[in-house]
């Protein structure tokens, strides 16, 4: 089981023609859906309203095989919403309306899971973000922790404060995936390789940097590797980073590397294995980029797209 903790919201996606369509979204929820479609038993801890948007999201999660954790909090203010505008270049720009409340009971969340993943707004918006950090720290001894900052500057507030929280989570995590765009906001003017190696020193086991059409770069204490992006006719980039994260975790799990008892093995993973993992994650992201909205592929669809992938 993989447990995902974080926001689930409705994306009102406006395309270049001005048409607006409601899509399920939220970075952690997108990761949960992508994991489940890849065949990973997945539970999501989140907050949803009892409204039409909330019912849309519940149906979407259930339809992809995601289980809602019993500790999920009803959002009395209604389901969170993001407005996404997709430019002619396929790039997505976001505007959010989200509330992230405290969780009254987290004692059983993630117990028995091989991996706990979190990220984005759930890790920086108070008051719930403090609960998420405490949960991550509490589970680190027995669970592989995965984290994606997935920065949303318009909502996150002061950059220095956010950077401090990001570094606290990096120190408590094993697998850290971050985009080049995130790093440009968190650490303007700094080279991604330098930041990635510093994050290893802070406590991370594996740091992965996605670089858009420049591919992906990753580093462990054994060294760094880089893979090219897969060619794709981009429809939009909504959910592509989340699909990459899910593909990354699924590829690690297939190699028995999502196991706290094998943390040392993950720390010393060789370059060939790491390059293969990145390539599989990039494949999941590429298929998602070829679709409208955050619509990650199933494992069977990946196999059909690339015969070397087993369903």
C-alpha cells in the first residue's frame, strides 16, 4: 500500500479558446490516481466538501481505484477549486481557492504502508500543514517518505518561510522530486545540481529534478544520472509532474526499493537502475502530456504505447 496525503480539488481548465471544463485535480490526488492506475494499491488522506464538486472527485477517485482514508476531513467551506488557464504552448497557469484544515486524528494514517507521499499546498498551508509535517516525521522510521514541493507561489506566501518548510520536509524524506520551475522560485539563480546535492546532505536519499523538455536529472550518494524527455505531441502539461512522480514511485516499487528496510539499497542504487527508473517515470508523464487535463495512463495503456512495458 502507498498512502498519499494532500489536497484534492476541482480544476476548472480554460483552454486557449476560452472553453472551461471541470476536471478532478490537486497534485497529491493526481499522484494517488496515477499510482492506482499503475496497479499500486493506494489510499488518499484529503479534505473534500459535500457538494457537487466533492461528489465528482469521490467518483473520480473510486473509479481509478483510490481508497479514501477514514481520517479524511470534511471541508465545511466546500470543495477546493483551481482555475487553470492553458496557453497556446500547452503550458498551464494556476489560480487557487483552497482551505487546508487541521486533522483531528492521524494516529493510524499510513501504518503498514510501504511509502507515504505528500507535497504541494498540503505541506505549506496552515493549519493542516503542521499536521502533515508531524505525520511525515513520525512515519519516517518505518516508511519510505516521498515528497514533491510542487510550488504554487500565488498561494504559498513568503518565499523564505516556504523554503524553510520545504527544507524541513526534505530532511524528513527519502525520495524528493522537484521541478526546475520549483527550484527557480525556491532558489533563484542557483544550479539544480548544487541544490540537489545539498538536499542529499540534509537527509534525502534520492533527489530527482524534472526539467520539462530537457528530461530529468537525479542524484544519490553514488552519483548523478540524466535521461532525455520522451517525444510527445503536447496537448497540455496539467498533471504531468504528478504523473512523473507516480511513475517514479511505481518503478522504484517494482525493484523493491520502496521499503524502509532497504533504504540503504536505495541510497546506493546504481546509475543503470536509476536511469531505467527515470525513463519509466518519463514515459508515464509523456502519455499524460498527450491528453487533456490530469489523465494519467493505466499500466495496460503504457504497455500498448510501448511494447517493452508489461501490463
